[in-house]
């Protein structure tokens, strides 16, 4: 398949990034976490123009994180844990709604990506355990309802539900994910789900411990 090399989306690269981002001590490396997200952007771009606004919005979040990670205080943005510690100490977490001209904190921005990661995890799980009769649009919409819809405004929810309708069928998705055999697809998807669960759970614990699951 022609789009399975070079710069295009590869599920294996996604998997590698989300695996590498967890250190042996169980901390989350922001560089690899964001690499994983950049790979996801390629996936969304391969899904066509209807995913454009979703991918644009996600790129905005990645860019904010990238600028912190490479900025003045880059040392503090090495891991999720160091970021949380630093932003809490420095009092920049913004537990209250911010004036719109201020750059949102890393904690607040990453929380959006963190929530979206749950959506991806559920969607890939559904995809892995589905058959050719199942609709990818339904799977995607169900995952969205379960994981993300309640965090989004009415407008975003409408736009998202329209984008899901345009999702290609299962076989085409497997092509984009670059697996052809049904069994191989299942295995790669489940392995990816496991890696995502691991990162998700660590992040969730850190945010819970600091009462930061609802940052506005
Ligand atoms: C086919 C499956 C692909 C799954 C990839 C997951 C990407 C999820 C990105 C969802 C973005 C939806 C549109 C954005 C809405 C924003 O309002 C929202 N951003 C996110 C990333 O959820 C919240 O950001 P805000 O408005 O509070 O700054």
C-alpha cells in the first residue's frame, strides 16, 4: 500500500512514541507524548478534510505544549510530573477561567489532550473487537459520547458528529493504519490500546492527586 512508508501515518510509530513516553520510573516524558500526538495528526489528516477542524484544534494544543517544552523553562517541562510541580509552585496552573489573551497553562492544555486520548483508546478498542459489519462512524461516535462529548460545547459536538459520518469503512481504516490481515490488525490495535491505557492511567493519577481534573 502506497501510503505505508516514510512520512505518512504509521501505527507502529504511534505505538513506539506512547510506549517510550513512560520511563522505567513510571513518569511521562512530554517529548515522546507529543510525538505520539503528532503521529495522530497524520492519522486524522489521512481521514480527509472533514477531520480538518479536529486536527487543527489538536495542533493548537500540541503547539502550546511544544513552546513550553522548548521555551525558557524547558527543564521544567521534561516530564508531566515536573511540569505539574513547576506550574503549581509558580502559580500558573489557572484553576479559574483565564482572560482570553493569556496563554493557557501546560496543565490545562495537556488535560485536553489527555481526555481526547481516552476517546482514541475506546475507538481503537472498538475497532479491534469489531467485524466487517460494524460501522466505524458508530464506533467513533460511541467512543466520543463515552469519553469526550461531556467536555465539549454544543457546537463542537455537532461538528464532531458530522465528521464521524464521513469516516471511511473499516477496511479502508485498516489500510490507513497499514495492517492488512484481520488478525494482525487486531493485535496491533490491542497493543496500542494497552500502551495508551498505561499512559492514560499515569496521567489520570497525577491530575487526580492535584485536584486538576476540571481545569477550566
Ligand atoms: C478517528 C479518531 C481520532 C481520535 C483523535 C483524538 C483527537 C481528539 C481531538 C478532539 C478535538 C475536538 C474539537 C476541539 C474542541 C476543543 O473545544 C477542545 N479541545 C480538545 C482537544 O478536546 C477543548 O479545548 P478548549 O476549547 O477548552 O481550549
